[in-house]
């Protein structure tokens, strides 16, 4: 089984990064629209516009929640049924975020893994840092941190449009 494994350090305290990972509004700004709540067992969805081969919904369930340190949830959508885990470690200059997504099984799931991994640079090196920069010391978003295309899920839409045919899905005809 394949996985995605990314480590990034941010010049922000762990509590601020934790807030960006566990606040629904902040998560919508760097990942996708959602109805996330930081409660073990909470079932939620990540949503973007439907595209050929993808209904636009990632179905999730909070599996583990250790305040300020670790968040883990299931991630089921399209051809994948995986687990996403975020671990935070304080550093001398801020916080290290370790993101892992595990459980990619089969050809289509591993192709999806490669697609998601290619988008991870933008997510963890541009979008999440932009959200962190726009948060005040209390974790409130002070301004809209993202350009309009990304804020409307454009990044995900582009990935799905490009790769849906490779995954064996045909565009819907109108």
C-alpha cells in the first residue's frame, strides 16, 4: 500500500497551527469546505464542486484527537479509502507539521495518491502558510488569505479535470 508523507516547519507556535487544522473556517481556507468538528467519532465531509469521476465529496470520520498534537481521520472519496494524520511537534523556531495519508491500495488509488501528492506542495507550502499568516494570536482569520480561484476549490477542480480520464471516468455530457 502506498502513502503520502510530508514534513513542513512553520514559524508559528503549535497552538496556532493546531487551530488551522481543527477550525472548520480555517480548514476551508486551505483545504476544502467542510463541516468538521474536533470530536472523536464526528463524521464530516470535505466538499468541492463535482467533476467527472468525482462527486466532489470526501467522507471522513475523526479517529484520533490529541489536543495540540495529533489529528487523524478517515478519508474516503473517489477510488480511495485512506487515513489522514497530522502530527505537530514544537521546534526551536515554530512547529513541525508531519502529514501522512496511508492506505492507498490498487492502481486507481495509487494514481490518486500521486495526484494528491503533487498537490501537496501547494497545500502545505502555500495555502496553509497563507492561512497561518492571516490568523491573529487568538486563531481568528483576519482576512481572506487565498486568491479567488483557490478559495473556491479551483485547485481541486483542476486536478480532477486533468486526471479523471486517467482514472477511467468519462466526463458527463450535458
